[in-house]
């Protein structure tokens, strides 16, 4: 069994941002040479997420509204965590959206349904962030 590891780095430009990282993960699979196996993709920051869904702008706006209802950013004073930082809402949003995904690799490609894409969800951005890609298989 082979193993492959790579960190993907992103410079986020907004506090909250969704980035389609499917092409990056697909490139990692090609680099790894693994044809049959699994890929783990996880956020390396406690205020970020990796998840699978449709790459549709209306859905992305719906996520923003929904997450803001569940864990509103302001007022910052509503959270005990907010003192030195003002990112408690980002921690909550990450819990909702999840930390990682594990995907099947078949014949050297992501084994996805027709609309599935991998996203990096940033909830406390405007700085450099990273995602871990770990692939195992044959």
C-alpha cells in the first residue's frame, strides 16, 4: 500500500469564503499515482471546514444565510470565547459544516456523484490557511 501527503495553502480574502478545491485534490491523486484507495481532505484550522456539496452560487448564499442564523457573528459580546479574538461564531460554523471528508478513489479519480465537489469553507479568514490531503491505496 502506498501513502501520499500534501498541504494545500490558500490566501483567503474574506472573513467567510467557500473555495472549490476539487481540482486541487484531483491533482494530488494524479501526483500520488494511486489508482484505488481513499483520500482524506481536512482543514488544518479550527475555524475552517471541508465538506462536499454542489458548486452552485445560490446554494452558497443559502449556506451563508443559514450559518449566520445558527451562529451569528455579531454582536461579538454574545460569546464567552470572544475576548482577545472575535471568532467564536467561526468555531460554531466549523462544527456545523464539519472538519473533513473521506472520498473513494477508483481508476485514479474521485468516485463522485454527478454534482459532488469538495469545498474548503473559511469562517475566520483574511489570512493564509491550509488543508491536508492524505491518500492511501494501491
